[in-house]
C-alpha cells in the first residue's frame, strides 16, 4: 500500500542529521575526538552522522585536495558518512545538501570554542535553509597550546611536515591511520607547501624554531 502524503511528511521530519564541517588539513587525533562525539551524538539522537570536508585547497593552509582528504577520511572514520560533494563548500551548503536528502532537523558538532560563532551565524537562517530546527553539540574545549588531543591542531602537523619531522606528524594522526597512509599525506603536504629537505631535525631552523614560527603565522587549523 502506498504511503499517504502525511506519512511521507512525518517520515521526513523524523529524519535527523548529525554533522560536522571542517577543513581537516590534515585530519588529526583532535578530529578523531570530534568524530567520536559525532557518532555518539547520532546514536543518542537516533540520527545519521555526516562529515563534510571543506573544498578549499591552497598551498599554505589547505594543501590537501578534497579527493585526498575524502579517501583518507573514509579509511580512518568508517563509523560516519564522509560526504564528497563539490557543492558543499560551506556549512550552509552542507545543510542544504541534507535538506535535499530529506532531513528537516540537524545537530551540528563543533569544537566547544566555536558553538557561539555557529549559533549566531547559522540559526537565523534555519527556515531559509529549509530546516525546522538546528542545534549544536560541543566536542570539547579547544586549547591549541595543550598537550595530547586538545593541542594536536592541524597547523602543528602541517608545521611538522614542513619541518621534515615525520615522527611528530605520525603521532598526531588518527589511531586507525596506517603508517603508509600517514606518510602519503605527509609527503603530499611537503610537496604542495614547497618543503625543503634541508629543514630536517638537525637543521638550526628545524624542528623547534621553524615549527614555532610557522604556528605563529597560521594559528588554529
């Protein structure tokens, strides 16, 4: 028996998307924590988890192509849906993508320090986007100077790659990342950013000085 219009509308409203949108340049253990919150939130809310990698690509802060990111993300975060959509260049376009898929409500997972920013930017356009409701969940406070997960920012890993320090780069990769895949990302970042092999661990401007200079110039992700 075919479904009535009311049934179809009710089913559409029942579909709930849980998403995150980020640069992932490159994906880190910090992102791994965020994806864990994404998956847990989707399970708790009975929703579907989506990860939208941004499409921006440049030499300094976004060296990885969308294709390279998507391939790597799918291998390390199989518990969520990695969306490879050229049209989803912003959080608004990501939400519109989900509306077209039949989702009417969404939860956006972001770093705790960005919830206020997202609420002010996104919530006023909820109806215009085509959603009935959008809420937010924080994935922990962000402290770029901390050690461990909180401090392992993508900028630090780009700096390590530029510095020729694969050990530090590898230590900041998600747990499921193989050494081979990590090396591929590392090499790609070095190639795109124009790293000079002379800047190795024993160089005067290597591991410590060069990395700190780079982090000051490119804070955060």
